[in-house]
C-alpha cells in the first residue's frame, strides 16, 4: 500500500493538480475581500466583526460554488493521469489488489482537498491582513 501511495505521489508531482487546489480558493477569497471592501459600511455597521464578514463573504462562494466543482475536477484529473496513455491496463496487470489502487486514489483526492481547505484558511488570513483588518485573527472561527 505504501508503494502504491509513493507511485501516486510521483504521478501528481508532475501535474498541475496542486496548483489548482491552492490557487482556486485564493481567487475566491480575493473575490470575497473585494466584496467586503466594496460594501464595507454595510458589512461592518452595528459593531459587526470584520473578520467574520470576510470569512462569510469568502465562504459563500467557496462552499456553494467552488468546493463541489473542485472535488469533481480533482478526481477527474487524478483519473486522467491513468487514462492518458491507457495505463489502467498496465496497472491492473500488476499483482496489486484493485481495491488498494482505488483506496490510494481516494486518499490522494482527500489529501489534495485537505490542502485546498488549508489554502482557503491561509488565504482568508492573508487577505484580511492585506486589506488591513484590525484585531486578532479568530482562529476558532476558521475551524
């Protein structure tokens, strides 16, 4: 199982999947930050927490639009690596259990989506600092 995982990591090393997983949430957070700047008076009136508003503006687009689409894109790109040169035939001719192959591919997809969520959280913090939100970062809110 460790060998299959190492092979999958090597395959992903030369692909653009990680770039997509890191840059897509950053784009959404920048969009949420620009929306917060545009309607700053509306979102920060009556003593509302600016960090919470940035998080909310970013999360609206991330959860409803980007995350479901990104899951399908990541899994499609992982499967594309094998389909590109008909590698499934070679892969299944090896003395390796098919179930382990599918489990490792699922683990890789979950790991990439975990990296995506971490990139989202770090992007929210970076954009918040960039637009000058005062006060401590509410890390508990991001969990």
